[in-house]
């Protein structure tokens, strides 16, 4: 039968999975990482009797430390072996495998006989408090949350790593040393950890299955290096100066000509041990970071950086908690390794060049601070001492090893006393002769760290290929989207820069493989046995073939980029041709208007001639003509006594009346022309998504004066002009509004407003800003604009998607406070 833990685990999986009842239905599976989060929540709730330890996991292209139960994972594998659950393997966007689980028919049958007490124990933490709403794990880019369908949320502490007190000394294998003083020991400070004995581990019942004596740890990684980078590195640390080393920080001084600088006291102290100008540098680095109250960490690294790119960060464990030198628990060691991985990144990022940091950010998609490394653990003795086969028991021993070296792959007996255990994230060598093999182990680290980096590099090349494919879809939208051309050119620039940088990284990889040499096979039997298990020659040959293979992929990406550039240029030329056609059309219209203006001018000249004749004839009529009004009795006396008596009097009166009439006519014309010149004109470019049906209804409410349509292959352009029927709302003058939109793609491209401010009331005249604000408010009230969604958000470059996440290193080296002193 199953254990209580296995029964509860099976029921937990059943809560989150279902099987389709017919072909039209769908199955529901639970992801491995989400299940790991739920199991962790069950452990801290006391439902599962498991231990847990931090493990580096890749979640949506980001490397995160997650508290994971290896015993829980072992029980999941047991359930799979018994066909109680099914497993599904799919691929993620980052080209990493994603495992999912579902309860099988056999498992469903077993659950029917499961006691109510066991189910209720799981229901207490798997559901929202005091309800039956199932809690599901969701990732927000920074941490996991447990959410219910009603909106209840609770933050999971699965990404909160735990600290233990420890004391370490710098450790650099002798095969990496080239003279200089030996590393200093902190053994005299071991009592500080034992005296404190404080940690913040939430599980108070850790099961210690395996312990190690006299432990040395090397955390290793590959960083693109070269001879010139080593020269610059020696200069940065001050290796060539009279007084070498000092404190280091990656803070950028923006006022190097100033007097003083204020920095956080959380710095790293560096002491140079030995160096060569172009090949390597070895130094001690003491971390001085603030820890949780009561936690004591004396953390000193021995750092060895080499021109081929391998970086070694070594620590000799003097004490962990109250264990001095010996009897070191793997549970405590796993938490110490988290600090070693994080702090080693802070150290090396402070001394390498900005160029190298940029290359790391490119390969790790902006998450270089959390890049994973390879652990090498060397111990003089392991307790209990068993054979390799007994360690690989698929049970408690193997689960213990997984906490520090990842998923175990193989174990070998090098001698009767020396054991070698391979893991996905580390290597463990235990025995009295373990330190005699340091040259072979360091050579193995060179190749395995380059292999680890190459895996990320290969994934990055495929992600680049996806970005190129997405770019083609944006280029296809250039014909109808005015923003697409600018986006395409911006992406071309970014992608070109990425390919150039990736080609440089590839050059460093090829150079590193050329510089790395396979050491000769040792003469003694024990050394030959280890040499055989490490398979260094085969590993180097594999890396050479893989580098050659990824070079083909990168060359293909370069060719895709060239093709994409040609497509963008073609679409740009098509746009230019379209604009030229429009310009030619407008020019023809202007020519037609010019011809019409010429006809109008000639007509006006003819009218001027006619009007001149009319005036001349009227003048003659005034001099020689006769009027019927003078025959009237009341007028005859006035004509005889005044007009006929005084010469030219009537002519003067006629001219006076002419002048008065001309004044009023010209005044009226001037006022109309003056008002017509008081136009406020605005052209607003929007390019926003709209609901076309609502826009049509909106225009129907207005006094539409003109509508033009132009049909093209991928768009239907409509230009409509209307006058607002309520001039009072616009200060007494209704504006003339022209909307230009794409009816097929639902894009409002531009709005033109013409507003006669001289027709409006003086106390109610609207400014240009008020006109725009009022019109936009009117659009919003009619809900013309749809929700602002970036049409190209799904096509964003990988590095841009990473920048959207708020990534904050757990223990940053960059000081938070900086500035000049007065």
C-alpha cells in the first residue's frame, strides 16, 4: 500500500486534474513546478512529512531559487512507476521541457478507497480558508501566489530562501595557483557560527541522513573572457599597483571630478594572491553584507579567473551552525550553496567589464544576476560510508544528494574509500584521497561549465529565431499600419545588435575550447578510474561539435535578418511609391484648381470692365438724363430752386450716395473676411484602435458634409467631415471636424479640427488644448476607443519582455545610496 504522504500527494494531484469524458471535452493537467509549490505549502502546513531545500529552477526564462521537496518529488516518481499518475511532456517558449501530471484511471480507483481523514488533511491547505475554493499557484514574474476563483490571494514563501550561520575560508586548488602567498584561514573564527547557531529555516524537523567531514566547495561558471579582458581585470583590481586589492563595487561614479562619494558599507574586500598579465588572476574576496538578526556569516571566497573563461569560486567550510569542520549536514550545506551562488555573481560582476556584463545579460535575457552555476563538493569523509549502488537507492540517500547537486545521474566507487556522484547541477567526491584529483576535477569543471553556458546560448539563439519570425508579421502590417514601419526598423536595429554580440560570444566559445587542454591520464589506478568516469576527451569533442552546430543556427539567423531587412526596405519603397502616387494625384488636383482660378480671374476682369461701363453710363445719366420724379409738384419747386439753380449739385449728391453705399458694402465684406480668417486648425495624429460601428453611429448624429472612401488591398480608408449640431456647447461656434479612419482594421488615424474662434462668444472661446480635450472627452463618452492593447506585445523581443519584469536581486552589491558630499 501507499504511505500517508503518497496518498495525500495523489489526492492533491487529483484536485487539480480531470480527464475528458468524451472527445469534445478536454483534459486538465497540473504542471510540475506548480505541484512543487503546493507540496511545499503542504510541508510548512504540517500535512506532508517531507524536508525541503532551495534549488535553482527555470521559470518562464528566469532562474529562481525555489524551496523544493526532493522527498515529494521522489514520491511523485514512485506514483508514476506504479501507473497511478500519468505524465505529459511539452515544450515552453524558452525551448525548455515542461512536465505535467494527471491522475490515471488506476489512481482514481485507489482514491475511492482513501479515508476521509486523509482527504480533509489536504483540503485544509489546498483550499481557501473556510471554503471549498481550490487554491491555484500562479507566477507573477517575481514570486508565486495562491489564488482562488473569488479573488482571494496569498503569497507563497517558496521563493524565500533561508539562511544559516556559517564560517568559511578562501579555497583555491593548488593546480590553479602560480606562486603568491597561501590563502588565509578563518578557522579561528569557527566558534562565531557555533556560538550563534541561528537560522531562519521554517522546517524545524530536518532529517539529517548524510553528513560530510572537512568540506571544500567550488562554485564554477563560464564567462566570455579573453587576454585583453584579463589585462583590464588586473588593472581594475589593482594587481599591478604597489598596494594591491582593496574594496570593490560595481557602482558607477557619475561625478569622478568631485571631492567625495557616499556609499553603502556593504562592500567586498579583495586581496590579490597571484596573477599573470594576460592569463589569470587569483584573489581572496571577503563578503560584507548585512544578514538577518542573529545570523552570522563569515564568508570568504578564493576566486580564480582565467583567460579561457572558467571562473572558480572556492570556499573551505570551517563551520556551519554548531558543526565545526566535521559532521556538516547536507540540509545546511544546500542553503549555504545558495549564498555562494548569489554572492559569487556579485563579486565577479563587480570586477568584469561592462562589455562582459552586457554579453551575459544578452545570453541570460537580462537575468544574468541569477544565472546558475555548477557545484563541486569535495569532502574527506562521508557518513554513512556506503557503496555507490547503495547511495542510488531512489530513496532517502538519493534525495539528500539532490539537495546539493541536483538530480542524481550516476554514482561510482573510485576506490573502496572514495565515492563519486554525478548530478545535474554538481559533482560530489568524497574520500581521503579526494583532494589528490584536483587537476582532473578542475579540468572537468572547465568543460561542464562551458557546457552549461552553451545550453543557455543555444536556447538564446532559438529565441532570437522566434523574434525574427515575429518581426515578419510586423513587417506585413506596414502596408496599413503607420506605426509598423518604425517598429520594424527599431527591431532590425536591436536584432542586428543581438546577432553581432552573439557572434562575438561564439568566437569566445571557440577560443576557449582551443585553449582548454585535456590533462594526461594519471599513472595510478585510482586516478585512471576517475579519469575514465569523467570522460574529459569525449566531453571536449562533444562541445566542439555543439559549438559548430550552434554556429550554423546563428548563421541562419543572420541570413534571416538580411532577408527581413530586404523586406522592410521593399515595404518602405512601396510606401514611398504610394506617397508619390498620392502626391502626384494631389498635384493634378492643384493644377486643376489653378486652371479654375485662371478662369475665375478672367471672369472677374470681364465683370470689372462691365462694371466700369455701368458706372460711366450712370454718370452720363446723372448729367444728361431726365427723371420722372421732378415732374411732381412737391419736387418741381425744389428742383427749380435748388438743383437747376446750382451747377453740379445733383452730381455731388450722387457721388456722396455712391461713397456711402460703397463704404457699407466694403465694411460688410471686410467683416466677413475678418471672421473667416479667425480659424483655429488642428491636426491630431492618433492611430488608435476604435469600434467602427460606434463611430458610424456617432457621425450619424452630426451634420455630415462630406465623405470619401478609398479601397485598398489591406485597408479601407474613410474620410468623413461633419459639423457639430450644437454650437452652444462649443462657445457659439460649431467646429468642422474631419475624421480619417481605417474601416477594415478599425484604426482612427487622424482628426482635423477647424474652429472659427471669431464666430464664438468672446467669453466662451475655446483654446486649441480645450478643443482637443473636449473632442477626446466626447469620443470617450461614446466609447469609440477600444481597450489600449499593444498589437505587437506578443511579438516583443525577448530582452524587452525581460525588462518588463521587476527583477531585484536578493542581496544586491550595488549600493542604494550614492551622491556627492558637500
